[in-house]
């Protein structure tokens, strides 16, 4: 057995991960910065959706005829579902195409917003909030792996900082933006936006 044959994996003669051949190939990989920025925009929308109820507790509670404290539990529910999803998504997603999974999660984010915005009662509102938690857990569990697929290894820290920039921006902007939109178009309209 030659040194070269030991570096090849049994599948189709491709180099094994971590060998100099794959590292060099990954360094020559084209960076897909538009995808990184699109994912950062998704992060912004996710975090904004997660924290939107903070500034809309009173109108949501009044409309759904529950206390502000019960509305505040919607953030707890989304967080709990995010944790559960992050712990299980890798085994559930398995061999699923990551792009398809991200598109499915993005679609679920839209469905969640629609459910919350049209919720006739508290239980429906909480189901919509649980869905946003699923999206958050799934998205964050895959973000580092997606960054490694989208850019060369040397650019991964920059890609992750762009993802986290969307997070930081949403944390700062979402509550006042939610309050502003809630005053203009109502809390339901704020979740549609």
C-alpha cells in the first residue's frame, strides 16, 4: 500500500477529510458571500421574531384576553423549543440536503409569523411561538457547519461574525421596531412584517 492509497477513502477514490488534498481544495473553494449575507438576514428576522413580543406585551395580552405575564411566556416557549430542536435536529435531519432544510426552516418561520399574527386565541399564539423556536434551534445548530461549507476555512470566522452581526442588530432593533410597528399597524401587523 502506498502513502497515496492510504489517503484515499474507499468512496470513489476521494481524499479523506483532513488530508492535505482536501484542505487545499477547501482553501481554493469559492466564497459564497451572498449566501452568508442572506443567512445573516434570516438570523436578523429570526431574532427579531423571537423578541418582538417584548415590546408588544400589553396589546397582545389585551387582544388575546390574557395577562402580560402569560404573553411573556411566549418567549420562554420559543426558547424551550429552540433547545429541544437544537438537541435533536442533527439526528432527525441526518442525510437531508442542508439547503433544503434551511429553506424548510425559513418557510416554517413565515408560517410561524402568520399563525401568530392571525391567532384567535392564546393557545394558537403559543403554537406559532413554538414554531419560531423550532426554526431558531434548527438554524443555530447548522449555522457554523453552513459557514464552513460556504466559505474557505480561513474566512469562516468572518462568516460567523456576519451571522452574529445579524443577531446583535436584531437584539438592539427588534424591541423598538416592534413597538413602533405595533403603534402603526397593530401587533398583528408587526408580526406580518
